[in-house]
């Protein structure tokens, strides 16, 4: 399955307002989300790569994320607890060894 498939958006339980895409890649899924909900703000994060530069063209904000995410990273990025109502973990969960215990 293509993890960036727009079909995944049908599973959102409500209209997204402020979205954090933790593994945004080239930003394609976030861009499709913004087409469907133009008033949504999408903040993309991924490891530094050429694809991340593409994401900068279509998402509201994009940041390279470190290998370990902690409170200091989010504070430096200006992200407060509870800032997002929607979290996309499309390419994150499959990489966890045991997502149910994480």
C-alpha cells in the first residue's frame, strides 16, 4: 500500500484544523488534506532529505526532525502541548517495534 494515499484521509474522525504530519516526506498527503480542507494548517516533520524540500512548497511549516523527539525540540519549534488537533503517523507506526507499547 502507498502510505501517502489520499484514501487514508477518509479515516479522519473530524475536520482537521491544525495538523502535525510526523513523517511528511514530500508533503503530498498534507497537500491533499489542504485541498480537501483549505482552512487547515499543516505542519510537516521528517528527517532531513531532498523530499523535505518539496514539502516546504506545499505545507504551512516544515521542520527537519531529529532522531529523538523530546520536549526541548518541540519548545524550540514553538510547538506547545495540545497545539494540534490531528496527528498523522502514516509512516511512523509501521517502523515501531511494538506500537502498542510505545
